[in-house]
């Protein structure tokens, strides 16, 4: 799969970084200010105390939940791959950033492709993958997911898109592309933030201003997405809902956990039907 991805793109960064490929696109489904914001923080992706410390802390929770839903989605697979979880699966991580989730899935045996529109993010991701000796099972590409869907439809077993939908102008276009990229029976896991007074208080006032878990301006409340809205996007593309879960944090104990309440942060797992 990696060779197919490499041959389909034109590398614009070979002189600077040979570990990921870049494809020019006329897509308009990107907010340049969002790309710039995360590019400016690229040096902090792999710091446990930097701007992305929260992602490092929640990653084991979301990784386990992703794998649980992959097993559930493939439990009727004729090739009996459900027990393997992520191992042996071709996985696409959309909006991979510095590669925190991408690397953890590769370590569980998945063949992972991470895509992002932030070149500095991808350089940080590729460098860390090289240092971690994961080059054989993990590669990165600078390409919009809608563009990738035009040439690689049906080629992935699992697609993840975490903490990204609330940063793009048209999240439904991302969901549609994820559907197209999945093989029949494939599983897609999405995460975002609910839109209500509680989520504004917790995700913006609390996380960005009071607890300073995130840099100020990380999120725009108007771009938050309710579960009903995300459900509609997924169902309109043809997905079938598997599960939904909320992500919670206690600032006193500094503990994260998953629970059924989806008032603030949440993840949703959906599946592309076999037929």
C-alpha cells in the first residue's frame, strides 16, 4: 500500500524531508489559520509537557477504544481477523498531526498511513517515526483526504479522524471521504466536541483559560459538532453506527476516563456495510 501511495503523489519536500510526500491540491476544505496554528506548535508534538500533553495522556484510552471497535466490526469477518484487532490492518489516520495516534497504532501491528495539511507537523511526525524505527509500517503524506479518496477508494480497513472535524470548514466532506476510502466492512472512528453551554465551559473556558490544558484559541465554539449532527453526516454517507462514548477529565485527580455521557468530548465508531 505504501508504494501505491508514494507513486500517486508528487513530492515537494524531498530536499527537506524524504519521509513524507506532498501533493498539491485545489481543495478549499481547509482553514489556513488552523493549519498555521498547529504548524507553529510542531516542535511540541512529542513533548509530554508541551501543548499536546493532553493528547499523550488520552491516547491510551482512545487507542484501546479504537481497537475494541475494530474487533467488534470484524467479528463476522470470514478471514477471522477480529481477534487480531489493529494488527495486520491497513489504517489511515486523517489529520494525524505529529503522529501520536499513528505511531501507537503502528506499534500494535497496523500498517499505517497518516495524512495532514501541516507540513511542519508531518516533519515532526516523520522524524519521530524514523527515530522509533517504524518506517516499514508507518508513512506520512501531505494531502487532503478528499484528494486521497479519488485515487485510493476502498483501500483501507480502518480510518481514524481524531480531534480534527471541529477545525475544518466542511466536516461532512471529511466524513464522506473517510467512507469512500474504507473497504466494505471497514471501521471508521471519529472524535470531536459537542456544542452546548457545558462544552463551552469545559472545553474552552476550563481547558484553555482556567486549567491551561490547551493553548488559548485552540478551539472555536461555533465549529463544535453535536452527536446528532455527526450521526447525520455519517448516516447520509451510508455508515452504520457502532458505538459512541464520552471522554472525561477530573482536574483534581488529573484522571481521564471514558463514560456514556457525551456532553463535551466524544468519539463515535461507524462501519461501512459489506454490501
